[in-house]
C-alpha cells in the first residue's frame, strides 16, 4: 500500500504537525508516561496547586478521568494531592520533585525538533515562512491550549 500523497499546502502543514507530535510522543514515552500524564505533569509544574477541575478543563476531559490520571501519577510518586486549607472538600495537586525532573527538558527537546524540521531552510526562508504563517493565522481564532 502506497503512502498517501500530500500535495496541498494544508496537507504539508499537517505533516509537519504530525512530525512534531510524534517527536513529542516519543520523548514522553521514553519516560514511560502517556501524553496525558506528561501534559498534566507539565501543567502542574507551571501551576502548582491546581484543582482537578482546572486540569479537566485544560485537558478537555472529565473530572473522573483526571482523578484516575492523578491516581496513576500519585502511585508512581510523580504527583501529590493535598487538602485545600480553605475548602476541605477540595484537593490541590502538585508535581513532586521527581515528577518535575521527569519532564524537565521537554521544551528544549521540542525546540531541537523544530530546528530539525526547519533545517532545509536558510534564515531568510525561515523568516518568510514565519511571516506567511503569521499572516494566515492572524485571521483564525486563537487556540484554547
């Protein structure tokens, strides 16, 4: 079976997005966590003390799914949940130092992937591509995450 021919501009942009996502997934899997777990850990590193509702909203999943995800991360010592001092019914989630260390370097790894993807272009071509994509995306709604 032949691979599909990617000929339209948007097909090519999807291909680039696929390459970025695959590299991110490979990096995360090498740490023996799922993309969802990696995203949750990254969010908790940047937003210590988030409540499950925050995580459910940012991941676009249900609170029950987030609860299960956090339980798995807790069992591995990557996350801890603590009772909220203002509301005993609410728990706040924190990445542990082990959890934060596990995902440290993700941004640098993705920057290296971007450099690899754009390697065939010289600086002027990169600037032109950036300007054109900026022009196209200026007319689109902002992504929510």
